[in-house]
C-alpha cells in the first residue's frame, strides 16, 4: 500500500464546475496535509495546507480533512481552464519537515 | 518572500560527466533543504534531506556516493550527480524549509533543473 494514494485521473470537468480531488494516506501519525499544484515542466506550488479535521476555505479552494478515515480532499469551485494541472497531495508527521507526496491527479478543465 | 532559486534550470551533459545543481533560498534562512527527483508522469521522490553543517540523510535506494549533497550555509545546498548516465536524466527539484518555522510550515520549492544525460 502506498503511503499517499491519489487517483491518477485524468479528471475532466467543464469550466465553471466543481472539481473534487481525493487523497488517502496510510500513516495515522500524519499531522499536516498539503495540496500542491504542478503545471507540466514546472515545480509544485502550494495551494493550501490543513491540519485540523473539517473544512478550510481559501478563495475557490476548499480542503477537507477526515483523520478518522485518513482522507483529505480538495474542492475547486468555478473551475477555470487555468486550473488544468496535476494536483499533488502531501502529508507530514508532526515535527520535522519530511513530506510524502502522492503521485498526483491530472485535472483538465474544458472551456 | 520565501523564494527558492535553482541553477541551472536545464543542463545537457555527456555520459560519465558530473553535474552540479545549486539551490538557494533568496530571502530566508533554510535549516533544512530537500532534494527530489521526478520522472515523467510520476510523483516527486525524495532523494535526501540536507541540514546545514551536517551530512545529508539519504532515502533508501539513493546512492550517496553518486548524489553528493553539500549544505554549506543556511541559504545554499548543492547536489552533484557524479558520473551521470542516461538513466539519471530527470527533473531535479529542491525545496527549503524556513528556519524558525512551526511544524506545519510548508516547503518552498525551487523551479527545478531538467537534466538530460546523452
């Protein structure tokens, strides 16, 4: 079992729709959870991080965390073609900075 | 703030040569830097964790004698790929964790270096 699992996609949604990206993790000691966006040929850029159960909203993005289910998701509202990228889920144990990345989900937003 | 640079952005070299990649935190001090490798359509794979003034910690399966890491200061870490071979061709990305940050602090990624070994 991979430490961080994501559906590789591609996930295709029409412009203006909600894109839902999911991630599960195996280490119950994970404390911090991150979503990164990576455009082709570029390095990842942080979208959001979350460490408490529940929802965290930032603009069009909402991260959801359920530690009991070891599940974290990212919702993108009003999806735009510019949101088309690979989204990486990452988790980290408390203390230190070693972060484990999932393989990423490719998102296509059709104009 | 929190800008990380990498140099070079792209390098093409012949098999058997060594290549040095620099990673710099431009506006903050980084106690810890990380080196990742990413093959096409795959996720980031952590190669090693580098702490200023001490030896790097390598992940399982990463040859420390082939991938030399030096973290000479709080703003600079270098990765040297020694005797590079075509299978070392990849996208190498560094990241830096800010000194004094809390445990939730994210890593700041450099723009990456595309290495092609002929």
